[in-house]
C-alpha cells in the first residue's frame, strides 16, 4: 500500500470520518420532516455559497471536506425524501438504499462482464427476475439496470427495431433497411413522455415518425384511432414497427388498455412496449389486476426503481420477454475482450445487452430493499400511496374553491377556482392563476408539487411515491393551496 498517495486513507481514519458522516446523515434523516422542503435558492445565491474558488492546487483534509460538503447539501437542497415532497415523479429514498450505495461503491464491481463482477452480476440478474415476478411478467425474461426510465425506454426501442425490421439494420443502416419504403413509424398516446421524441430523433427516424394517437375521454389511447392510423400508414408505404402503451402516464397516471394494444400488435406484427417507468410496480396489487391486464403480453417493459420502489437515484430497469432480443440489438465482440475464458456455464456479460460498457452496481440498492420489505411490504407501501392520493382527492372534491381534475394511481391533479371569475377568458385566467400558485408553492418550502396540463387546463399536480407521507401532510397541502390562492386574489385585481 502506498501510504504517500494523496487519496489514500488509513483504516482508522476511514472509520473515524465514516462514522462521523453516518452520524450526520442519521441526524439529517431524523430532522427531515421539520425542515423546509426546499430552500429555493437562485443559481447566483448557490454559487455565492459555494465560493468562486479555482481548482485547488494542493489538497486538504478529508474530514473537513466531508463535514462541510454534508452541511452545504443538508442546508441548501431540495429534499425529495421530505414527507411533503410530491413533485414530478421522484421518490423518497430508502435508508437501506443509501447504505447500499456506500457498499456498492466500496466493492466497485464493473458489472459489464461476469468475470469482473461475479456476485454483482448474479445479484443484478436475480433483481431483474424479482421485478418481473413482482409485476406478473415472465420471470424467464431478460433485462438489465440502466440510469432511469428514459434509458430503459430507449433500450426497449432499439430491441424492438432490431427485432421487427427484417434486414440487418445495425449493419446496413436505416436508409438501406427501408428498402424503398417511406419510413419506419411508431405509435403512442398523446402525452407520452419525451423519451419517445429523444428516441425518434437520436436513432435517426426524426420525430415526424411518431404517430401521436388521440385520447379517449378517459385519457387513454384511442385504440380505434390507433388501428386506423396503422392501416393508413401501411397503405401509404410506411413500415410500422412499434406501439408504446403507458402503464401510468407521466402527466396523470393513466393506464392504457394494454390488452387491446397487445392484440393490435399481434395482428400487425408490431413490437409491444410498455412504459411502466412510474406505474408498473402497482401491477403487484391484486386489486389493480384488471387495470394492468395485458401487461404480461408486452415484448418489453420499462420500470423505474427510483420511482415507486423508492430506490435512491439512479435506477431504471428494462425487461424484455426474451434476453436474446437485447443481445441481438447490442452485442459486438471486440478482440480485446476475454470474458468467457473456459467457463462451462456461459456467463451473462451485461455490456452485450445494453448501451453501457463499464457499468456500476445499480441493482444492489434495489435488491436489498426488496429483501427488507418483501413483496408484501412493497404492496402495502404502494397501496398506502394510492390510498393517500384518494384521501387527498376526496378532500379536494369536498373543499370549496378547489376542483378535482384527475386521480389515477397515486397522481392527483386539481385547480384552485375562486368564487368570482372574470366574465371573459375564464380558462385563460384560471391557467395563469394556477401557474402563479404553483410558482409560490415551489419556492415556499412548505410543500413541493408540480403541474399537469389536462385538456388545456393548467392543473396543480402531485404524485405520491413517498413512504414518509401521512394524511396530515396532505391536509397541509390543501391549506397552503387555499392560502396562496387567496393571497394572490387579494394582492391582484382580476385580470382578463
Ligand atoms: C419518469 C418517467 C420517464 C422518464 O424516466 P427517468 O427516470 O426520468 O429517465 C418515462 N416515462 C414515464 C411514464 C415516466 O413516469
């Protein structure tokens, strides 16, 4: 061991500083509920706090670096682990996940190849299988961990294209694979997450290749319009290859009619991908079986453990019915790899199944949490989030000046509607008013929510993927929305 390396730490120093850091983290977690959700600083203010120092020429003491770093973060962050954080779809992180990250970084396996990460590779494989079991997907599926829902969906997209397109598109490229046809096309509901724009752009199709299918009055994809669009594309010489269904849409948590989508895909020989980044874990709840019917028929499913499985960022996962489809879509075998040696049971080398080469051990924090809570523990946490969302929806529905707009899974959208409204441009007035309320809520620090636009109506929207939330936290939300709405009304005359 080189005692003179500036980054070395002897074991006693590691213990002392490590214990101090764990103590600080434990107090931080304990004090979370009494802290503001966010200090809502502006970039300039944060830069000021950080100081405008240049890269240090010489190093300094590890203990003070860690103590001050912890303090900076604990004092000036937004805390998605706070019981009143319900913005976008970001969960409260599990404590066991926090500790698992420390453990994963300590062993630091490169989960790109089995030989570089024997235990980690098999833990990742087992975690993928458990996630499939949890949501009722075939446990013999393939899959792997990625950074999040975007990446999981992108991997599914490429697996779909490689499988459905007859020619070797990976070798000859998009233009030749088209063989004189007009273009490859893909289908999803309006409001599908922007990963699909990124995929169509990045992978050379252009965003015009996306057919945004209209919604029914239940906000689900209109399957009749979907089929009509596929038919007309076929007549015009396009090559449809992919249908995406939402299992919990990002805006309002709607689940598309998955079984009907699966039937259409079967009829036209298209790949059926389900974006369950947010909602898929709720398929574990027996009482939701009817809503998720057809999920098990998907060719691939994206699921984000850093959302409803409460894993610390980052953890996304893609499940594919047959691991072969991932292998077909990604493998290259360079001559500088010697990963298989003379092993008789052929190992899984994850670099052949996705976009990354060197890979971190994202699965550990998910595996440990699944073991700590078990299936039944997860079912009761997810069920509780849904029950809390319904409780809030009832409170909103029975509160004057609040209008309930949607409630699906654990996402609720609603509006503040004053008793007196302008005579003209009512909707425009309400949109502006609710946007102003949201801006105040997001900087006030009492609660944190985000927004959704439902049929042109600007809504306040909250999503509970938070095992720390209680009913009284939701009572605070109702009170704060009314207070901010009333304050805005009194400080400003009605504008048209
Ligand atoms: C969050 C989300 C995504 C994107 O996932 P990231 O983890 O943020 O990359 C995609 N689709 C849906 C339905 C989502 O909720």
